[in-house]
């Protein structure tokens, strides 16, 4: 399985971007899909996760970011509104597959989001 992330770029504070994560196969096989980010000098953190019909968000992005999926296009999206300079990071998409005792992770290559003040 390959995950291809796209949609990053440079945007001013208050602006919006939409990230896309296209999978090479059906995404319905995955237990969950999500977006993570890593800012310079910081650890990777969870941004948003979608599993079935449920979504979860980091407190820092609640009300501003929305994760969604299109099974027909095998793609997961992250709509990011009201962007802040603190949102600057490399964003990675992730998919998890398998039983709890043998969960397998797939990662996309990352897409850079830069928010200027």
C-alpha cells in the first residue's frame, strides 16, 4: 500500500489549505486513517483521525480542521481553516490495518505546510 500526500504550501495566517492523501488501493480495508504533523525540533503529533464514522482531533485544531474520506476515490482529506503560524509543520498521512495485536502502519511521504504571520 502506498499513500501519496499532497496539498501543502505557503499560506498567510487566517488562510486555508486542503491536504489530500491518496491510497494505491481501497481505503475501506483500514481500521483508521489520520493526519499527523511534525514541526522543526518537535515530536510528531496526531492532528486528526477518522475511523468508520468517527473523527477525533487534537485540541489545538478542533473547530478549525476537518478530516473526511472519499472511499470511491480512496482518498482522505484534511481541510484546514483559520491557519496559524503554529500549524507550520510537515504533515503526514497514516493508515492502520489489522488486529490490535498486530496493527500495521502505513505512512505517506509528508507535505510541508508553512503559515506566515
